[in-house]
């Protein structure tokens, strides 16, 4: 399979080959199956492009237990899933796939000695939003009321000997300020004219990918690191304003970012503490607002025992990806989106460069639901099953359970 001439393969053969490069540790529910069904289209495109430019066609998706779909329409239509690590090289090959769209999202975990009053927080938020707030001459875009971005407060239940404050808050947000080209090259290929002008458009039999090579890849990666730094500082600025009476930063971790030229974390914590972009060995995993969140100590993963137990070891060895898998360094950042009515993916219909996923329903598997755009579907967030699978896979060690007190969604 590694020595195949990809251009000589049929679409069915290319998709079958691509599916072999998905190393899934998800819950294998209907949404997880949708992720894998879509992801093989993205990987097949990556493989074709890698071969064209002289790179090994071995792009790989390693999913964490919160394996799910991306509700971003452009990313989804590009054949890219969510909840894991997307790899297409050793980290130094100057090739960047732009359709993955890093948004530099992350979560700040802060400790408090006293429980804050929700009304006081609301008044502070109103004050902050009423006046322009800048960092490094960049106007901060308040994005804590959109999507799944939030400010939550919890009571700490320590489950280790690590000393933690009695109360903890989480601030979840990204860097929309950097998506277009107002402050530079731009992160999003569908938002930045500057990025569109320098990107190489690669049309494949499965769709179009946009890539950067050489010095353009260098410029983009440098910009993405600047955006990632800004995103973290922005969360701290918000925390400084809301909790100006004093708090302790426990960690401030990204979970949607370009780690290097060839590794993209898509809704997954990166537990590689040797990476300069990771500032702590502690990581949050948030679930639904009505159940506890967790604070983990990260681990290097996967172990060979885990890979064997998950029936991934032989394939990783055959594809010469064992080192990649044993250094996956992934940990769920959340529960992931879930379509609770979907049971399985039965077929994929292709028409005019569009994919229609034929799914069966849990209530009656003979009834079909045909899906094109997942962003239009009603969803829920998964619960503790994600944490249980994380423990089973030994991806991290729980150091605290965070019992929810209130959530601010403004």
C-alpha cells in the first residue's frame, strides 16, 4: 500500500486506502462514524497532493475519544473531521494544508479562593464590552457568546495530591481577529484575500484543497503562532478584567492549532510538553454544562499495549507509523458534538462534487436520514463516556473533578 502509484488507483481504491490511515479511538457512535466517513475523503485528497509534490502520501488522522464532525461548513466539505490530530509529515516539511483552518481556540483554567457572584460578573462583562479593549494595537473581538465559547465556574473536587484552589473558572475562546487579512496573511483561506492570492489551488477527484509551500508556508506558520499567542493573552486579559481581585492561572491550553508545518490539532489537547506552544502539563476536558468537567495531567500516548488492545498496532507497524502513534500526545478537550438520532453511515452518494451521507436512525434502522451539511443539524454534547474512554486508553490522569456551579453565555 505504501508503494502504490496513487494516480493509477480508482476512486474506490483511493478511499479504501485513505480509510486505513484513520486511527480511531472514538466512541464509534453515529457521529464518530460520520467523522470517519468524511475524513477518508480529506485524507485521499491529501495523499494525492503529497504524491504530486514528492512527499510520502501518508497523511494520517489520529482521533481522540471525542471524535466528531466539524460544524464549519468549509472544513466539513473539505473532508476534514474533528477531535484528534491530523498529520502529514515529520513536522519540518514545508507543506501546509489550509482547508483545516486553525482558529487558535483554547481554554484558560483559573483558580479562585472565593466563589464569584454571577451578577457582578455580568456587570463587569457589560462594562468590558462597552469600551474598546486592545492588545498590541489589536482590537479584541469578544467571542464568548458565540458557538460553544463560554465562561464557566466550578467547585473543585481534588482527586490527586496536586494543590488546587477551591473554585475554578474556565474561559473558552479563539482568535477571530486573525481569520481575515486585516492583521497579516490571515488564518482562514475562505476569509483572507491575501491568503487566497498566494495559496496553490489543488483540484483532485474528491474536491479542492488549498496549500502553501516553502517560504509561503513559513510565513503562514509564523503568523499562526502569533495568532495562537494572541488568543492565549486575550483569554488572560478577559480573566484579569473579570477576576481583578485575584486569581491563579492553572493552565491556558490551545486545542485547535497548527503545531508545526505538518501537524494540526483539531479540537484536541496536545500533551507534548516539550512543544513551545504548550505551557503546562495540566489540561481541561469539558463536557455538557449540566455535568462535571475534569482537569487532567497529560501523558505521552499511545502505549504499545493500548495500540494492541485497540487493534491499531499491526496497522501502525505495517504503515511505518508506530513512532507517530506512540507520540500522538492527544487528550479530549470536550465531549464533542453528537447527533443522537444517527445510528450508522450506510452509504455515501456523490453528486456535483457534493457528498450525501445516507445514515440509519436509532429508533428505526430501516428509516434513512440523508445528510449533506452537518452544520444545519440539531446536536448535543456527549457526556462521561468520553472521559471513561480517555481513562481506558490511559491518555491522561484525572487530577480534579470540576462540579458546575454556573455558566455564562453572553
